[in-house]
């Protein structure tokens, strides 16, 4: 999950604009971070494994919170749509 998070962050930063994205990409370098995490995980580095597992849990919790927020937004949109529909039908 952390690998995907770093890659998506790199894409997002790269999409800001061509020039600004390139400048930001120079400082961010998600690929180097991902390779260091993968290498440490494969080599059995306990600190890296602990860090990867901790960030995976954090990413999972954030993903669940975002999914709940999306569900609440969809529910609010449906509720607002039905209210709008009943308002329009009562006028005509």
C-alpha cells in the first residue's frame, strides 16, 4: 500500500504542471524511496519491515476513512436529489 501511495503521490506531483512538476519531482523521488523500502524488506531489515507494516496500517485506515466519507457524500447527494425532485414535482 505504501508503494502505491508513493507512486500515486509522485504522479500527482508530476501532474501539477510540466515545469513545476519536474522541479517538485527532483526533490520528491518516490522511486528511490520505494526501492529503498523494497530492498530493506527483502533483506529482512527489521526497522524497514516495521516501518512498512506501520505505514501499511496507516494507509489502510486512511483508505477506510475515505471510503466512509465517499459513502456519506453519496448518501447526502441522493438525499438532496430526492428533496429537489419532490420540490420540483410539488411546484408543477
